[in-house]
């Protein structure tokens, strides 16, 4: 659209030969929309030739071109049409020495965009607790606010076009060349990404004749894979697209005016990126179950702690009040087979969730008192298949793949941690 093309009208004999002596006084060029039409939602355009301009609408508009004839021919190698689509071009002479010459018509086009402009929103990665300030390493992180890429079509003169839409929209909804790159400060955790092309959609925004559409990329996720103990850091990710991602079936593409001369058609098709999308703070986490000791006549609290490494020590993650578990993911076993099987002690949870959750980093798990004489050890373990970011290197082999466990000992008092040796005389 708006690029020069050739219009040629000639007076001809019955055998098709040009009549060089034909010099009209009422020769006209007409034009009308073929695809799309205004009645179908399309917009009018403007056809420009050397002798003037005419609006192109559903009804035929006419322009006198008599003065442009020479030797029986009107020829313009710099005709332009401002819009996208197909038009019908007409020629007539209603009064050539009293004669009405037969009107002829031919379709012209399809006219396509000269280039695209591309803009994006400010996408946001979700956090572990939403709303929140952190996620765990080894945790899949999805979008809270998904990327929305708006593509607008322009003609060669830099004017927006409206008719690039519906069947004339030739840009795929799949951004298959996109990639994610970690641009955080130097960290040992490595970025992994999952790209879901099936979730890419225009959402029917391309089905309007307004010259633009918004592509939503809702299915992607990232994960920072931990390999060693690491202090918290801000995850920053660039989302990059290739030039092919914004090049349509007619090779219209996204272009940048790199030299600011106003001529985008001289530019190569350009890549596009959304830079430094923040994943907020990434924390090296673990679930810690702490052994509990006490008399069988008292209930025992079981520390069930969501922790993270602060760069020096593991501390309770008081920002975590959403990590939750199903009761079926927790197993209680006792050596005597009576404390649990006979219901002498049962677990209770202070905070409701999926079945239970942490609040300020602690689940508030309590085992009820079995009663006098009902002593024994209950082992507690948890299945972290659904929360691998809470696994830890409990066996010291260098891999973070073990689930925690703890013993609850009824009938034994735990000594003071500050007492190294005690003897009674």
C-alpha cells in the first residue's frame, strides 16, 4: 500500500491496436472497493495518479484524466493506493465527440502493508504466594500478567492502514522463534524455560478491520534450576523474538527506522524483545521437619518449617503463608504399630489450606497426647513430588532430591541443647 504501481489506459481500435490520435476531453478513471468493502466493515482508501486523487469507497468514484493522455495513452508509473486490499479500476469516456465509449473494469491488488510496528505491555512473572515478593528456585514460574504483543500495520508512506484484518491478516499467531535469556547478576542457578505455542492467540482481535491485533502468549513458564547453595537474587529475563516472528506470509514485517530518515522500507526486517522481566526474588528453599520429644501425657508440636538460605544460614521463610499439602502426602508410621493404628495420637494442623498450609513459614503441626503408658516413636515423612523446590540434600551427596522426615518421641524428655554431658552422683 502507498507504493508506486503503473496505471495505463489507452484508446484502442476494435482489433486492440492503440489509436495514437485519440485525445479525449472527458476520459475518466474510476475506482471502488472490492475487498474489503465498507458494507463489510472495511475502510475507504485514496487512489492517487498524476492528474489528482479520488476516494475509493463502495460506490465508484471518478477522476478526469483527459489531460494525461498522450498519443492515445494515459500512463502513470507512480500511481498509489493508500489502503490494504483489492480495488476495482474503471475507465470510461462518456463524451468522445458525442459517443459514449464502453466502460471497462479490472481488479487491482492485493495491496499489502508496507511494514508493521510492534509494541508490548509490561508482563509480570507470578510469585510463589500471590501477591508476593518471592519464588523458590526449582519452582515453575508462570506469568501473572502475560505478554501482550500489539502489531499495527502501516503503508509505505507511514500511514496506518485499517483493512489489514480478517482474511487479509496474514501474520501467524504463533511466535515460534521466541526465546528466554537470563540477564540476572551472575548466579549459579540456571534458567530453564517452557514455551507453549498452543496458547498463543490473537483472541479474534485480528478479525476486525482496524489494522492491528494483539497477540497473547499465555502458556510459557520459567524455572531457575539450583545446583548449589545460593543467596537470594532477583531473577531477570529477556523475552526475545526473531524477525521471522513478525513477518507475514507476504513478507511484510516489523521494521525500525535505524537512521531516522523516515524511510522504513529501506530497513531490514527486525527482531523484537521485551527486556528484564522481573521474577522478583528467587530463594533457595527447603522443608525442614524437626524432631520432637516429650512425655506421652502431653501433645507435642512438630516444627514444620518452610525455610530458605539467606547466604549464611537457613532461616524460616516468614513470607511464606501459602505453601500447602494434602493430608495424603504425609505419612505417619510408629515402631509399635499402636500409636497411629489405634488412633492414640493424631495430627492436627493450625492453618487450613489444600488440607493444611504454613503461616509465616510454619504449619503449626501438633501430635495429640497418646496418654499415660502409650510411649513410642512416630516417624513423619512427606511426599514432595508436587513441590520439588522443598527437597534438599539431606544425605550430603550433593544432589537436592531428598524429602525430609522427623521422629516424634513420646515418653522421652529432650535434654537442653546447651548441656553437653550430664551425670548424677
